[in-house]
C-alpha cells in the first residue's frame, strides 16, 4: 500500500535531489524519463519493481504497460544495468537531449497553486548576459521541472482509512486489545463542540458575572485546532514546533493575529519557549497550557472570544484570572453532566459511525482476541452509547470493563482500589480479587490491573485519542503497544491529496533547494534576486498553511518542522489512524512497517525505496555523482 507518509516524503526528496542536479540535463529528458519510469499508462499507483541487481547506482528499472479493452492490463518489468541495457530489444531508445537551438515549451501562466506569485519570463536556452538573468533562468528551469515532475494522478494515492506506523507492529503478536471510550469507540459530531461552547459561555456570564456582551460571540467551528499552546500570563494562543519554537504568523491574542515583531519583543527577541519549565510533561502549566484532546477545542475558542471582547472594548482584565474562569466553566459542563445528558437524549445526532465500532469489536472477538475498556466516563453514559452502537449485549465483547478510571492517574498511582458496580450502577463493598467478564468496575489502578489479569508488554495494544492521558505512560512505563485515534487525519489527507497543495509544496521545496544551492552569490544583483525569492517563499508558506486552517495550519506541520503535537504523536503511539474502523482494512496478522526516512546527514537514495512498493527514484545514472 502506498501510504500518504511515503508519498509526501518522496515528493520532497525528489525536489531536494533535483535542486542539486546539473542544469545541463535536458528538461525534456527529465519529463519523459519521469513519465516512463515512474508511471505506467493508466495506473494510479507506482509499479512494483524487484531488481536482483541493485549493486550499482546506475541500475535502471523500466516498466512497460499495455491496456486491454476490458480494463485488464499486462505489465512487463525489466531491470538491467548499463552494460546490458543495449541488448534489450524491447527497450525504447532514450530521448535525444534538448539542444540549445531547440525551443522549450512555454510555461503555463496562472498554473494551479502558484497564483499570486510573480512569474518570470527568463529562460536558460540563451546564454545569460548577467548574473541576475542567470539566476532567473535557473529559477524558471526549476519551476518548469516541478510542473513536469508531478505525474497525473499522483495526488489521488492518499487514503484516509490508512493506518500509519511510527514503530514496527505485528498484529499477529497482539492478543489483547484495549480501548478508551470518548473519541475512540464513540466518535462525536461537531454539534457537541457547539453545545459545550454555548453552555460554558453561559456559565461564564451567569456564574462568574462576566459581561453580557460576550454572549454575542457565536462558536467559530474552524478557528482553533488541536495541539495548540496557550500562554496563560500573556493570553496568547499559538502553535509551537517540535523544537519548542513558535511558528511565525500563528500567534493570536483574542481573535486577532499578533505581528511577528511584537511576538519577538514579548519573548525576549526569540521565538523559543522553554516548555519543560513553563508547561511540564503533561502540558498543564503553570505558565503554558497545551490543549491535546478534541474536547479542548471549545475551550480554546471561548478563551479567544473572551480575550477579544475585553481587548476590543478596552476593558482592563487579568489573563490569568480569565484562563482559570474559562477552564472552570468548561469543567462545569462535564462535571455537572450536561454533555452526558445531551448525548444520551439524541444519540443519533451526536454519535457517528457506530456500526463501524460494532464491526471492529465483532471481528476481533471472532478471531479469539481479548478486549477491555478503560474510560473516564461514567457507566450510565457509556452503557447507553454502547447499546446504541453495538446492542444490549455489548459487555459480552469485553473481558474487563472499567469506568471513571481517572486517567492519567490510573496509569501512575497505585492508591485507588477497584470497586465493583451492581446491575443498578451502585458501588459494592467487597474486596476485588479478580476482574471478571460481564462485571463493571470503577476507579482502580494499572498496577492492580496488571496483577489481576497478567496482560503485559507488547501483546497488549491500547487505543486512545489523548496522547498524554491515554498513551504516554503505557508506552514509556509499561511497554504496551499504543494506537492513537486522530480524526483530523481525514481532513488533512483530503487537503494533501489536492493537486494545488501538491504543486505548492513541491515548488516551495524546490525554491528552497535552489536558494540553498545558489546562496554563495553575494553580488548586489544576486542579493536583490534572493530577496524576491525569499518573499515568494514566505508567500508560499502562508498559502500552504492556509490550505489546512487559516489561523494555525496543519496540526502536524509548522512550515518544514513537525509540530509539538506531531512529535508527541510519534513518541507516544506505535501507530495512528483517523478512526477505529481503519482496522477493518487490515488482516489481523498484518505487520505495520514505518517508512525509513533519510536523516539529514544521510543520502536520499535507499535500496529499500528502489526495490519495494515505495516511490522509485529515477535518474540514478545522472545522480550517482551527488554526495
């Protein structure tokens, strides 16, 4: 299967490699070779090439395809070295390189994905008359190459139902499957966020006596995104990367963006935030809070709205008090049971894709797997939701059911004992000596759970949506396999699958490589050209960010770096997916293999990329001299 991680990575590697190529190489040869080598006519996935002779970088793998009327296709693959290439009579001759006298095809104006960026008419077919013309000629050669590099159908390869691997996991070795409930077994509609926001806003006005003017702010569905950080003392919502640096252009005070110059001034001339001192391992403060779960999106929106009201009306306030009041108002929605009541009253409105949850549980049990549930939600709420999705006998699927577990303390403390609930949901008083199927238990701790069940190590795979509360301690302390549920993947893979995004990102990477290669030109004309390129690069970065979310962009990327959320996702989850139903696409003996991505000091050419189903790297002969 050709995963989105592989697709995205390989396009970036291609452009990076081509930025280092000698521009004496014919553009016509590049376009023809890419089309012929990578993509068979009519195919939507790259051909699988198995080459027994991969000991030379000059090895060329050629794939031929022919179509049949009934939709059938025949393929012939040929792998030969330079010494044997001429003997293959069915190999078409290589196209003749373009000479200086031949006219290059005109570059399409207003190409998709590069609108708003100034385009140049220089071409490298004529000898450069000055350094400025020479740089723009290289620029246009690179842009033309980018347009020729992306094959038709390349953006239709991503599938939001894919399971992505951070670590190698074999399902054949997994005997026990554990689950969280909220946003894992039960996926909720966006209508729930609106209800949480509206009710917490009312609490803020009625209970905490905030101004009535705040009620005029309706919920903004696409304003905030999961994984953002909030500076409690400064009242700023922002996105931070894996190296603890703020992404420029993603800092908001209220509903307004804070200029980058002001951000630098607020943080002492740097974008760096010392999160380990200000936020702690679980991202809970005291100075900076990270919002890691989907339930926190209404809270971020309410914080932004309340800040905006005070600022626009020139009312003096303390951001620290505001943060505590909003947090408490959001907490009241959950603690007072409002959310549970809404969902139970209209299960069809709030719970989505329940039939898929039933299919997953039925499949696992039919293959002899043991299942357990550990959730912070109360039993009455879980029971009604599971009956709606699975049926009255839903507990027959699970060997152990634990509610109101108080995660993450359930995984770290060994103080609270298990207590059994009777058929009416009332607590029993007897000491728990075993965890029995068909019973429901409250609270407890993981240490007693391990002692009573004996379920340890990598034979256990636990699914959850919260990277800290559900997954972190299980992976770091207890060696369980972990799977993160990331519903945002469905939207993000759709964005990445668009041709406009692919072209924007590829050209951004190509332009960056061009600037890196030619930065040794220090004359005044070159510096002026580089300033224009840098401006275009910033424009492309903003455009790429806006594809996902106009305020904060992708939850996985800050420009070229992973986000702090993305780094935690890779650290605390072996695999991740958009929903639990993704399991239905895989055999229960399937092994998930992470893609080997080159480190910065490693060469971008890998034999496992050449001889597996991953994207093939063309032009080995031409690139063999690159170091």
